[in-house]
C-alpha cells in the first residue's frame, strides 16, 4: 500500500500516459477549465455553469438523457445491422436468429427496442420541461424550432424501425401509419382534390413512402435506409445545431425578469 | 468554492459507486444468461456425451473381457515373446553386423543418388535456359550448348537408373533380414487394433464440440436446429431412450427415405426449427408461432404435404386409414378439398325417393338416422319434427303429391319364395357388404346400408326395380346388377321384406295424405340452407309437369341445378395451416385451448358448438374417428414445400407426361359399370384391394377356368383369400369370404350380341395382358415331357414348396392352393412368376429361389399337370 | 381484472405504463416548482435559480452527467432483461389483425380517425401540431416566465399547452392503447375483447338533425355556414372582447400574430368539440362537400 503513490507516480511519468493526458491534474481553476476544453467530448460544455445546471430539479437532465439514449441506440443499432438483411425473405429469420443464435442477440435487441421507446418518452418530457420553464423565449426561439424538428425525427426514427423485423406487429402498424399518407389532400389518392392532379395509388404520397402501392420489399428497404442512414444523419446534424445553440444562447436558461 | 463542491458531492460518490456496482452485476448476469440461461442445450449435449462415453466405455470393457476370454491375451503374449526373441537374435552377432553394413551401403547409395538428382535438375535448368535464348536469338552457339547439355542429361539419367537398381537390391536384402520381425509386429498391431479402435472412439467422443447443430437448406433458407438438443436422433445406435436423446423411431422408413440433411425436420414435424432457447419455443408451443410440433402418428399428416398418392405408402398407414374416413363420410361433398373434387356422391339419388321409401320412415330418418341403425353414415341435422316433415314433403313432392306408407307386417309371406330368396341371399353374398344386425359387412371399404330393418323402409315394387337394375335408379351406385331372373328377384324381395322388419316402425300414412304446399316451400328452403344436394343428387326435376301438375299450378318449384352447385361448407384446402386469427372459437374461446388442432377436433365433436347459426350436421363420430379425421385435416396445408420434394400422384404424373389415365373401354366398360368388379378387384390401378389384382388376368388365367369360376364362384374357387394374414400386413385379418355369384353369362350386354362372360373374357385376353408374360414357355427338345415333369416334381419337393402351398390336402396354407393350378393359370405366367414373383405383386411373401430357366420349365410343366376334374 | 393485466403487461405496452408514470411524476414536479416560485414571486422574493452563482463544470456537472448515464443504463438494462421485445408472426398481408394499431406514439392520431376523416386526422392536424409547436416562441409575446417555473405569470400559455399535451396527445394515446379493442370499439380494461361484437351507432350528419339532407345543396350550404361561422366567429369574438377589455394586448400582438394564434386555437378546440358532437350527439359530419367531409 505504501508503494502505491510510487507506482502512480511512475505510471504518470510514463511516455504513453503523458502522451494521452498531457499534464497532471491539480484541481485548481486552470486545470478544471483545462479538463473541459482540453477534451473533445467535454468541450461541448462551458468551463463554468450556473448552479441550476448542476441541480436535477431544474432540467431533470432530460436533454442529456435523450442524447444518451440516442447514443445507446446508435451503438446497439450498428451491432444489430451486422446481423440483419433488409429483405422480406431474411428479415424475419434474422430477428429470430438474434434470439436463438447470435451471442448477446437477445439483450441487444431488447436494449434497442426499449431504448427507442424510452427515447420517445424522454424527448416528450424534455419538450414539456422546456415549455414549463419558458426556455423557448428570446433568445432561444430558433433552438425550440430545432427541438421540434428533432422531436418529429425521433418519432420517425422509431416509426421506420418498427417495420424492420417484418412481423405482423410492424407490418400492420406501418400499413395503418402510411395509409394516412394516402389521405393527403391533393397528393394522396384518397385525399380531397387529388383527382384533379390525376393521383392514383401508384403515384401518390404513400407510393413514395413505401416504394409501392402496398407494404412490401421496397417499403422494407426504404424504411431500413431511412432508419439506419438518413434520419440518424439528419438528427445528428440537427443535434449539433441544437447543442451549439444552447451554448451560444447562453447555456441553460436562467430567470430573466 | 472547491471545498464547497467537495462537501456537496460526497453522497454522489456513493450513488455513483452503488449504481456502478449494480450495472456491473447486471452485465455479469447478462453474460451468464447468454452463456447458460439462453443455451439450455449445452446441458443436454454434455449429458449425451457422458452417456455415450459410458456406453463406449462399456463396449471397451466388454471387448477387453471378450479378448481375454477368447485367449487373445495369451496369443498376444506369445507373439510379443516371439517378437522379443526375434529382436534379440537380430541384435546378436553377425546378423546385426550385416544389417548395419547393408544399411550403411544403402545410406551411401541414397546420398549418391540424391547428388545425382541434384545434378540432373541443374542440367535440365541450364538446358531450358539455353533453349530459351536459342529460340529468341537463333544463334548457333546456343544450339551447340543445347546438344552438349542433352548429352549430359542422358548420362546422368543413366547413372541415376543404375543407382536406383542397386538401391532396390540393397533394400530387399535389408528387408529379408528384418522380415520376421515386421511380420510379428503387424500381427500384434492387428490383434490390438480392435481394442484401439474402441479407445479411439471414446477419445473422439470426448472431442465432440458442444455447439448449435443445424441443418441448413440453403435455397429456402431453412435452418432446423432440432439436433442441437435431439443429439442422438440420427445416430447409428440408441444411446438413451429418454428424450431428447433417443433415436428417430422407424428411421429406416422415415430418415432413410428423407435424408435429414436435405429435408430437415420441420417439414414433417413442424415446430420452430430455429429456436434453441427453450423447449416450448423450439416445439412451437408459444404465442405467435402457428405451427406447433407434430409428434407420434400425428406426424404422418405431413406425408400429405408432398405425396400425391399415399395409398400403400410405407410409414403412412395411419394417415391412409384416416383418409378412408374422409371418403366414407364424404366431407368433400360440402367442403372444397383439393384432390377430392371428382369423388362421387356419398348419398343416394333422392329425386324419386317418394317411390322408394315410406314417408314415416323418411321423417324418422331425417330426425336421427342413427335411431334407424347405429352404423348409419348420414349425420344428424337437429331438425324439428316440423322441419323433418317439410323436407320429406319436398322430397316426396318430386315424385308425387301424397305422404304415403306401406305396411307388410300384416301380410303372410309366401314361404316357398322366402326359402328360395334366402338361398339366393347367401349365394349372392349380400352380407359381404350389407350388414344385417351384427352380421356381415366384411368389406369395410364399401359402405352399404344395414338391411336389418329394410322391410319397413322400402316398398316391394321399388325393391324389385332396384334389384333388377340399380343403375337405373341411382347412376353411380356401388350396388352391382346381379343377373337375377325376375323370379329370382321376386323371391329375394319376398325374403327381404319378410325377414328384415322394424318392429318399432309406425306407418302413419298407410292411407295417403295430400302434401301441403306451404310445407313443400319450407322444405325447399331447408334443403337449400343445409345443402342436402352436397351428398344427394336432387337435380333433374325442374320440370314437374308430368309428375304433379297440380303442385305446379299452386306455385311449387324445385331447386334448379344452378341453385345447388355451390359447396356450402368452408373450404378445407389449407385448414391445417389456417392462421389462428381466422378460426372463430366463439363462445368456447375460454373453455378449450386456442390452437388449430383443438379447434378442428371440437368442431368435429360438436359442429354447432362455437356459436349460433352454424349449419354443419353432427356425424356423431367416435373419439378415435375425430382424432383420425383431425389428423387428415391438419395435413391440408398451403405450406411452401419446394417442388423438388413433391411426389406427384400417378394421375398427376400421367397428366404431366400427357398420358391418358387408364380407362375401361368398349363393352367391358359396360360390364364393369354394371357388375362393379372394381368394388373389390383392382385393375390397372383402378379399384379396391379387397380381391386379387386383375391387371394381367388375361396373361395369367386360363379361359376355361375363368368361365367356370364366373359361373360358379363358390365351387371351384381356390382358397386364396383364406390364407391367414399372419400379421405381416396391417389391417384386420380377412374373414372367410368368397366372391358373390353374379350369374354372369346368362344375359347379353346391351347393344351387343355377346354375353357378358364373353365380353369379360375378351377384354381379359385383349387388354389385361402383359408383353412380359409369354404365351408359351420354351420347349426343351432334349428331354421327354414325363422326364421334365418328374424333374419338376423333384424340384417342388426339394425346395420345400409344400411348406407353403397345398396340393390336395398336403402342405401349408400360406401360399395359394395349387391343387387345380393346371386348370387355372397359364404356363407362361407360372414360368415368369417363378422368375420374379415381385414383378406382379410387389408385396408377395414368396422368396426368390433363383431358379435357372431350365428349372423353371420343369416346374411349370409339373404344375400344369395339377388339375382337378370338375365337370 | 385479467384482461387488464394482460393488456398492460404486453411488452410494448409496458412502455406506455412507464410513460404514464414518468409523465405524471414530472408533471407534478413541474407544477410543484411552478407554484413554489409563484409564492416567491408573490412575496417579492427571487425565484429559484435567480441568485445562481457559477460553478466549475468539472467535476460537478460532469459527475452528475455520469451518474445519470449510469442510472439510465441500469434502468434500460433491467428493462431489457425483464421484458423481451415482441416478435409476432411473420408479416402476412392477407391476415389483418383486429385491431390493427399504429405505433403507440401515433395512437392519438389514430384515435382522431373516429372523429375526423383521414385527411384531417392523419395529415392536416399532425401538420398543424408541428406548425403550432414551431410557432409557439413567436406568438407567445409574454416576456415573463422566461427561465423559471411559474404558473401565475403565464396561466393561459400553460393551460393551453397542457391541454394539448396531456389531453389531446397523451390521453388519446392511453385511450388508444388500453381502451380500444377489435373494431376500434371501446373496451374497459377489465372487459374481455370480443371479436364478434357489433355495436351499432346510428350516426347522422348535423344538418339531418334539422331535417335537411346533408348531401343536398341546402345541406351543403348549411354545413358550410356552420363551419364558416365557427371559423369567422372564432376569429372575431376574441377580437371584440380584447378590443374592449385589453386593447394594448391586441396592439402588441398585431394582426398576423393574432390570426395565427386564434386559428391554431380554434383548430385545437375543434377536436374536443367534434368529439363531444360525435360521442354525445352521434353526429358524424358537419359539412359534406363533393370533395371532402368535415
């Protein structure tokens, strides 16, 4: 035990250690600041924050939790992609195999599914909190707008992921959901005024969504690509804007009277 | 500020530590669960390995004991001693010296030839290089060098060959010295190897990996992992009778014909092939998996998936029996079932039923057929008295205007006629198909009504007409037309009506009563609603002018053909894979298990139980029949079996090949339609297997014998069918039955001048012949006939034919009696039959003796002498 | 009771249960803090957070973020161990489950289908929800209540938002998940689902109440008048009211903002109005046109 400081000292003087951490941490103002802006992940934060930001009762940590849920979903989702083919012949059996054969397949899929539900819930609560503290007011109006888009994207992420197992649950949920698209005024073949644009089931909004007049192989591929590539990309870009604007708009909102 | 932070945060450290610990614990649990909790098969495989290990160990110990008991160890010790001796003698003195010397010489030689070889390689390399430059530059100096090199190569090769020869010689002399030893060593090795093999097996078993084992059928991406737990299912040897370790039962039938690596398991057994995490999931007994496991005889239902013809299919006996039931009850009459579209009607034509039966009987029958006789096939429709009368009124109005009965119970029968009739009854073997009370009805595959109360059901006029020509009343009936004379028929009618009466019959309409028009209309609606026309023909009566103009004038109309065509029941073509959502459990949802099989069984048990307004009648099936029928229905699936697994039926094959299926033609077709030979006999795949196959009767049987036999079947008929079944094939042992006497030969076939016997004989000789069966047998000119016959007789005795065949009263009863074979069979048939009995009757028990052609000629000639003189 | 347990323990529905618990918890917490601040405001004291000092981000904030991350991970892991993600039969276009439900977060919209035609419930209203949410910062000109929980200073904003969020969004979701069975009929959680159940509701259109065929020209005109007067009246009435009682507010809002607010508000209120009409008066359509029905 006595030799512990010696050992730590040795480790800290090691070239590898030094190459990673650059300098020792001494718990003074300078080093605490350095810890934040010297770290690519932490430098999202300002060096100093207001006390409210550290207390749970003001923000509930909901924004952060949403982001954390998103990261969890990205990680589990990427691993799941290794075991999945977006074709109607293989999709269902791939999910079955996740349960029956893939190492840690069960926990992976469960984490992904429940993480998705969880993210939808917390993102809604996050919006509720921001409204209740009036944090959308000047100067944060634009960031609220970004948030609204992120909320919608979260719904869409979950929605597109629903179809991927290719089971009855997802199939009919997507069928019901996309049937609404067919009722779009002007652009859906069941919607009002669509006959003036010569809209049929084969050229309307729903066709564009599904890549067909019914949910089928194309719809599966489309939902897969939206789910795994397009929407995450858009979300990530918007998230960065969102976080950036939180900083630029003065961090966590404070009482302004 | 820093201090403040510290104080503030101390509890957070505990929170952090606590949750980190929880997360770590959870992660460990997840790892454990994934390794063991979700992979229960590991335990099974380990257990199996242990059991197999024990079994092999036991084998090994047994083999060791056996080895010692048979003196193996002594012999081994002896050999080893000899070996040791050879070793010492080899080590000692001159031999050893010589051996060393020779070995040294050999090594030297070998080194030399190695050097030589190297030189050769170098020379060849140089040669190739030079050749390259020469071809490139065409300079003559290269050519010179090439020739030089070629000479070198030749010289080295020669030297090498010489060395090789020397080596060979040396080798031989060395092995001559050691040969005794080598021989001994080989012998010891051989003795030990049996035991070594066993040991190796044990070692191999220990090396078997514990892993998911699956059969993957690539093109349809089917993965059956059943063997992951059922590890011994296709093993050569039973390791344990316990599940999941047992071998597949009757694997020589099932697995040998369906290579598991090509078919997998779930095509036949259903269940969830991919599942490995629990028995329930793997066996598909879970929510959201529609195909629970099939086990035991129930699995045979899957034969229907691929096999178009299951008749006679080995291993499918249960399901074959069950399909008979489906035919018996005529399920296809109301339900669309693939493969049964062309089956005939199960019920008789009812268009003129008013001229046949008593009204009182009809009403009673409609109320509950089983009250009339317990084996009645017609189901109970739960009609009220009123409804039954309406239907009877509708049916009777098709041939008249009254409700009417006849009552013979008061009449005194003509005793002489009754006596004659009784004799005819037994001659015609009516009881073969018809039961009377508990008697008769052996031919189970032909459904014929019980006649014990028929005297109170039908009237004499109709019975007379019926017996005279059944086809006239009911085209397509299975009842043959016996060639009775009118007197015969009269006596039979008298006998039947006086002998078989219903004491409980209550004829209420001996005085006919006019039928009410309103009742007819009600009856019409009922007939349509319950689809009586599914089983009974009711057509042809749209025009009723001749029958009852009075009814027509009152606005009565009968169902037209186009009003009766539809099958009123649910289509059953894929009932066995129908999704649960589509099965309506109605009010029984809570009281019976919600699975497909339970649904089908309950429907058969209580057809109208699920909810009000269902129309299916109650067949009052026995529980065993319910199980059998359910098994068949369960096999009607729309499962996507790859085409390569399909075994089409003969009909389908014929259709695909563009071949017309076999059909009877000409006058013989008329005879068949009349006498219904195919009720019992099978001819070219048509008909039943109750009596001998007649496909090649023309080649087989002699004309004279056929004539005699048809004229008088019960006299000359050999005792073929009296052979005891010995349990070699499934099914009931046949009782002593003989062919009915149809009185053929007494009448001319319509539109021709020939008698029916002539037509039959002609057809047999023209059509039912095989080119494989010669008309005559080869003649041996070098030997007289009596010599040949006596040689044949000797052969007959030598080969022990008589242990199965009887001649006179001598011999066994397993094979046909041969006392009269010379009159019955053609020599060509006997000759061919002796060559390959199975060619004509694949399931015959006769062994193959491998007779030479000459021997067959002797035997045939001998057998042809066996004749009974009956005139 | 059994059907109830069966419904709430369905894997996907556990998420709804968790949502109800979380939303209720945070709703209570939010309003509790709002009322607390209101009391401080009434007493003229600074609200929570007003006197905030700055603290270093490292480590207090980083630490709490780490702890939250671990707690959330623990929660998700426990959830994932305890409940397996559902996987039903392979997709089969020929078998329509009854009821066929959308993913749970869209069940509010699916519930609206009972009251509105799909083009409204599925397209127009959701679009307006998004538009409305986007518009909030620009139409809420109340400068108070920025950066702290309060109720008294922004009563109307909070009431309207809460109504939309809790009633029209979350409550409809809960109804869609737990109270809708085969045929989208209403089932209490303790009731057994009966697939054969038939409920006949003799619905009619508004104009047929006064004896005019809704598909006739007079019916069309009356329907148009009713819808039009709702829209126009809804626009004018608050204007008149505020003109009289609070002209400064009106001036501050300006005409564009005023029209936007009122349009969004009356659209939102049309949902409960239509629900009452449909459920209580069995009215299906108010206005029938050759192109669409309202």
